[in-house]
C-alpha cells in the first residue's frame, strides 16, 4: 500500500509542479496584464490543488489532511480576491489613460473675451 501511496503522491505532485511552471511561463510570455493574471491564478490554483491531493495519502492524521485542505481553500479565496483587485486597478488605469489621451487629442477651446 505504501508503494501505491508514494506513486500517487509522486504523480500528483509532479503534475502540480507542471501547472506552477505553466503559470510562471504564462506570467512571463503573455502580452497583457489581465491575461497574465488569469494564467497565473488559474494555473497556481490547479497546481496547488494537485499538490495537496498528492500529499493527502502521506498525511499522518486526518487533522493534518484537513489542515492541508483548509490551506488550499484559503489560497483559493485569497487568489480570487487578489486577482479581482488587481484587474480592477488595471482597468481603472486604462480608463484614466484613455481619458487623458482623449483630452489631449481634443482641439483647444476658443477663449472668449
């Protein structure tokens, strides 16, 4: 049974590391900030889930397994919240830049005597 648990752990942890690597590659290679945030949060969430799933058979007790699952759930909540805040900041900055560009392109108003 230990050999099966070790093989399960090895496969799932390796898959989780592959997802982390893919998320990092997306962070480096994708062009826009929003697509980078999306790639990073999705890949990291799946990667962490696979690693936790792979480590569950190695847990010494049910309490240890519950702690790992709780950490994964808290990371899910934090990741989603942080991605949302960052996306809103990027969108607000883009809106301000567009408004500034539109204001610069407008012809100057005539002054009245």
